[in-house]
C-alpha cells in the first residue's frame, strides 16, 4: 500500500473511503469529523444521538453518503476515552479502521491523522502511528500455495491535513513509519517462512540484499571463518547442522568511529530440535521462530539504513540449526568459547546462549557504547511474564535499561526489568569447566542472563523475547504468527539516543 500526503479538506477527498474518528464523550463532532458531519447534513450527529455510533474504542461506524460527497463510504472509528489517549490508541484506531476498509473492498482510502487534533498529541508522532499501524495491520504472509485466494488489498492511503503548517511534521512521521514498517515486515516474513526456506543461507542472502541496497558493509563467515576466530561455542551448536552455519555482520556507518557505536546481536537458530537433548515432537514446528532475534536485528538494520541514522550501528546474527546429528555436540562435552572460557554442556537445548556467547565476544572489537542482544532464549521468561505480554530485560547499566524500557512503552513492544544477580552463578558452577550452560529447572531466565554476562566487557543489555516473536492470537496491528517484535523497539531506542 502506497501512502500519500495531501493538504485540503477531508470531505473533498477523491478517495472511495474516508476515515475520521470520535471520542466516546462527543455529542456534536468537531474538527474533521465535524466537517464530514456538515457535508452529510448532520448524519454523524444523528447516529450519535440514536446510539448507532458511540466513539467506543474498537468501534467502527459506516456511513454511506449517497452522493453528498464523492466518497462511497465514511468510516467513523472510535477512539475511546479522552483521558490517557496516547500513540498506542492512535495505532489501534488506525489499524481497526484500515482493516474494516479493506474488508469493505476499499481501494483508495483517505484518513485524518488520529490524535493530532483535539487529543493534542505531537503531529509527527501521531502521523507515524497512523501510517505505521495502517501498514502493519494489512500485513499478509505470501505463503507458497499452488492455489491462492486473491487477497483484498488497498492500493493507496492518503493522509489529508487541512492545516498546511502541519504537513512537514506529517511527512517526517510518515517517512519514519514506512521505514519501520518495512523492517518489521521483513522480520515477520523471515520468521513466518518454513525452516527449510529460512535457513542460515537465506538469512545471509537477506543481509546481502540489505547491504547492497543501502551500501552497508557485510561479513558472512562460515565454519572455517569461525574456526579461525576460535568460536568454539558457535561451532559446537553448528556441528550437527545439515545446513551450513553463517555468522552474519552488517555495519551501518562502519568506518565512522567518531560516532557512538551500538551493536545489536540476534539469536539466529533457524530450527531448534533441541539437538541430542531433543524436544518433544508436539509443537516442535514452532521452533522455526527460534531465529526471531536475528530477524529483528536484520529488520532493524534495514530500517536504520533507510533512515540513515547518525550512529554507527552494527548488526550481528549468528545463524545455525540445532540438530541431533551423529556429529552433534553432546551433554557432558566441554566447549571453549572465543574468549577462552570453557563450558560444560548440560543440555544441548540451551544452544542459544552458546551462539550468543561468541557473538558477544566478537562485538567487543567495535569498542561499543552499548550492546543489546535479542533472543527467544528461555521458556522460563514466558512463564514469568506471559506470552505476548512483555520481553524480559537484563542490563549492566541503569541508563541503558531505562532507555530500553521507555522505547518499549512508546512502541508497545514492552520490556520488564529482571535481576542480573551474581547469585545465579552458583547454579552454573562446574567441576570440569569454567561454567555450565544450564542451571537446572529453577531460575532459568536469570541463569541464562548471567551466563551471557560472562562474555561481555562493556555496557550490555539482554532481551529475552521468548513468547513475543510468534503469537497464536492476532491483535489490532499484529497478525497471528510472526510479530516482528523488536524492530520497532530497537529503532525507537536508536532514534532517541543522544
């Protein structure tokens, strides 16, 4: 869907469908909704008076102008209560309205910027939320089917603004929205792909496309490359993999050492059987989403490049399968990571922290201001915080923690801080190595984070996004399946960096 911006009166739009809005306390509409009401001889006011439209959040009223204006239909989307209305309210309203327009076979839609009028939200932020949610709500995965139903599609969404002084801010918001939606869509596509398609090689090809399109530096390392760098932890997981592992690095402003450097690291286990410590067969197919962290980093790097953010941003995605091959690593093996620390393998299903260990060590060469890793790491985090509710956040720095929490609140990709206590190290003590790769049944999310900390010598945060990368139930602008979680969060974090 293409997004246009137009100065003028919403009621004069040539679109086939017009979207306006209403708070739940309005009896006589004003602003753009009032202009539509006047053009339709009080039709909106009449429907409000009769109780057909209430302004309740999630409600969409449909009015057919019958030639009073050129549009075939007007959608009045409810904003809910005025108190506490924010950009998430804008996103939900925009998403609900655009989906209703699609279901009514609209092709050319015009909308106002929700929240930028009487709600008093900043124009750029409201425009970004309106456009971003509209794009994300219409996402559909292009599944490989021989016979496909023709999807209902909207060709253009025109954002109409009467006040010419606001157009520049709207343009800024829409530019950010399209870039963010592009990155989130990429992440969703990668996670939704079957694991025989979204292989480490596919992730590397995706990174190459991003690099070629946006002039980023790309490194793709294989087994020999990783072996020369003594990445024993990464290679141990990859030993049983039929697909070739790929250690992928994208650099935005890579040579600009004068800029602050943020490194993003994403776990890229493209399919996780558990290895020798094999998982139950029931629902194992969902483990195609175990590269959700890598998908988020690749999506974020695409958006960073599209926006040309004034930072040095490095994206690292170690990618491999975890398979129970005859060559696979075993429980009781002792593995040496690239920083020289040895790891006793308790479970080969604790593989994510292994590949992240070498990636975190590799990140140090960039002398980063901060490093953030994302991983669908532990079921313990889902038990603690719930599926689809929030990701777990561990950080060595309070300022970094607070910045990430704030970005999560703004984007509704929420994070909840969890303790990074040294007490968790007790569960990782080993008689034969520097540490174990698992701490037993209890405190699994904490022991996984404290394990990763052993491979960091810089300001660092770990985001456990298990339960967030893939969902069974859709929400306003997130479909069932891959969510793209992390892209919007990371981009907001980077945009607000000072």
